[in-house]
C-alpha cells in the first residue's frame, strides 16, 4: 500500500504542475497512510519531476520523518499535520499556488461569495484565511478553526490554496474547481464586475446536494 500511495502522490504532483497550479518546487502534497502516519513530499522537489524518492514517511505523533533520507519534509508539514490530526476522515491534502486564485487575493477579491453553482457541489464554502506568513505557525492558526468546522477548500492570501479530501483525487478535483472559479471571477471582473448567486439559490443548491 505504501508504494502505491507514493506513486499516487508523485503522479498527482506532476499533474498539479502540468495544469499550471503550481510552479517549480512550490506547493506540497500528502496522503494518510494510517492513523499515525502520512506520506508527504520533500522540501525543494520540483513537482513536475516528482518521483517516489521525493515522498517521505512522517510520524504524526512524534513529528519526525521515519524515512532514511537526507531530505527534509515540506516546510508546510505542520499545516498538513494539523488537518490530519483534526479530521480523521481526510486522506489527502494538496497545497498549491494557483495563479488566478493568488491574483484575486492580491486584488483583494474573495471567493467566499458563490459565483458558480458547481462550486457549491465541489467546494462548499470557500474559506478566505487572509494573509499569514508562509511556513509559520500563523498559517496553522488561520486555518485551524475552519478545518475543525469541516471545510475543505481554503484560500491563503498572496500565497495559494489548500484543498483536502477523502483521497488524492477528491483533493485534486477541488483544487481544479477552485482555480476554475477564480479564473471565471477574474475574467468577469476584467470585463465589468462580478455578480454573485442570490442567497436563496445557494440555499436551494445546498439542499439538492446535501451541503452545509
């Protein structure tokens, strides 16, 4: 199982890069191996060339890498650990730097308001965590309350996104949808101005799709 999960993380890392959702060595991916262990991408590895050797075994209880390797885990490892420790149903976390989402945050435009109906189905409420210095405890503190509330899609101002899911595919699909919504929003704002779905329609969609 561990080998297959390493291969899956590597494949999705290359896909994240191929889709332009991150660049170079930025971003990181992880997946739950069991209750106490996760597999996470190493720091400084190029996502477009990600391989099994770039995925490390990490102990959530001790906070240490178990893999015998000179590589260190992603600098955002504590953010990943926070999600797994508070959400036992979550099996994968993807932190990416999708350009449209980041651009909207620079322009001070939030995705908390619903623009497209499919966002209700795929994402639920997108959480705007504001700005926190990357790799620091501030990021964790900004996300933690929303993680505990059950959200799955997070926007980090001037930094990127975090999407989580029961498996790598669900986390990746949420990332793609998040960036699609951001792109549509950015194009709409350039054409004229952004309009949002009426709240009554949002509530109707939530009932249809069983979303909170």
